[in-house]
């Protein structure tokens, strides 16, 4: 084998983890752009993109076989093949994301199931308990400062909260990000509803989140009700209004 090419497999093995990530991003982005329904084909897009991460390993195997046929598989070639094999561990991340996404989709579709109680503190240090909101409609918004749709949605949520809080609407924002990060964000996008931390007792239902933004709706009886999955805010507002009217105290009026 030419001395010029005998270390190719080693070089490729070193680059394999980076190339695996590149292949994943390219394939996922292309499939996302071509998608006609992001909610229905997410598993297909994730699965194909995960398979794309194995391409560098397959190429490394082909190079190793060629090197073996042309002579002896060198020590550097063996090291390169091992490194490429280790890059397969990166496939575990989209698999884990897929499992989490499945859990999230299942949880968000729950209907007439008791909402798991939470007990935590907000950014101001005040204790916030779901048990204290009996008889009210509660909207729990799962968000992150890096999530563009979350940032765009929060002022709308705050407006809805101001409009409907006298009718029994409670809005909570929930993020697992650092408290200081959230506080800095609030200086740019202030909201009046409480933003909760995960420092207290927050069940996995509200934490098994991989797709943002995400919402949970809880009716006046403390039961989970599905929120519109397409994040159409008009639909969210309509669903909130319906829940407020159902079981509203006598004499209450809609605005």
C-alpha cells in the first residue's frame, strides 16, 4: 500500500465522531424542510437521521477491508477502525431523544387523568403548589430561553393570563435552566405569570420534554386535557376559554 494512503483509516477514524454529527444534522435538516407534517413524521425523520450517524463507521469498515485485501491491516488502521466504532455511541443520543419524544407525545395526549401534583418555587422564591389551584384552569408552559417559538409565545401567554385570570386561569412557566439565565431573559421579555424552577418536587410528566414549546392543560377538576399540538395560539386560547366555561362558578361571565 502506498505510504501516502496507509494512514487514511486512522485519520478517518479520528474524524468519524465529527462526521457522524455532520451527517445527522444535514439529513435531519433536509427531512425537516421536506416534511409536510412535522408532528406525524418526527419518528421517521429521527430514525433516518440516526442511521445517517452510522455512515462514517460503514466507510471505515470499507477502508479497513480494502487495506486488509491490499496487504496487512496496519496498527494505525486498527486504531482508526476502533475510533470509528466508538462513534456509533453517538447513535444512542437520537434513540434516547426518540424515547423521550414518545413519552412526551403520550403524556401530552392524556385526557381526564389526574394531573400529577407539583410543589416547587418560582424565580422570586415563592412556593407554588398545584394543589393550591383547585377549581381553576391551569396552563403549564414548558419553555427554554434558547427556544425561539417559546420566546415569541410568552407575550401572548401573558396577555391571555391578564385577560382570563379573573375567570380562574392560572399560567405557570416551567424551565429546567439556570435561575440566573431565566432572570436575565425576563429583563428582555417580562411576563407577569410565575416562572417555576425544578428545585422542588416536579414529577417526570413535566420534565420528560424534548420538544419545545410544550403545554399541559389542567381543568377545574384537576384533570389533564390535551393542548393543541400544533402550537396554533388561537386554538390554545379557544381551548382555554372552553375549559374556563366548563364548570365555571355560578354567576361568572366570559370576557
